[in-house]
C-alpha cells in the first residue's frame, strides 16, 4: 500500500473465500490468524499492517463469493490484469522485445521484427 500511495503503483485486491470486512477489521477466521501472526511483533509494526489491510479492503475489486465458478472469476481477473498492464506500462519497457512474425516464419527463415508499444 505504501508503493501505491508514494509511487502510484497499482494494487488489485482479490479476496478468495474471505470477507473483505474481516480483512478491514481483522475479524473472523482472518482475524484469528492475524492475531497469531502478530505475536511477538512490535506494536508499530502491527499498526502498520492493520492500516495496510484496511486500505486493501477498501479497494476490493474481486470477491470469490460473487462468482458462480472459479474459472470465470480467474478469467475475469486475468483480463483485468492484462488490460491494466497494457494501459499503464510505458512503451520504453517494450523497446527490447521482439515478435516472431508467424506468417513468414518457415517460408523465408526466421523473420523477427521489433515490436513497440
């Protein structure tokens, strides 16, 4: 969450068989595990984790209980991640990537053409 706030990085939250409100409030089964995880930790660290979990719960994008099948949910998440990356990654990161041109591959040898953007 720090990187989201300070660097503008994207956070996509997916809640699988856990209620986002349990994450936000550290209650239910999640809360029990959270308490065990916090044992022996400094109060400042626990507070930092709690605050981050509250933030994640408020940006909940997908919740497994909202889907009839896992396959449909996973497909939607994969499409969302792909679309988000396509819309947010600067093209300078693609300058060194290449694409194999399938239509001419094997006819005139390996045809490799630069792919930008």
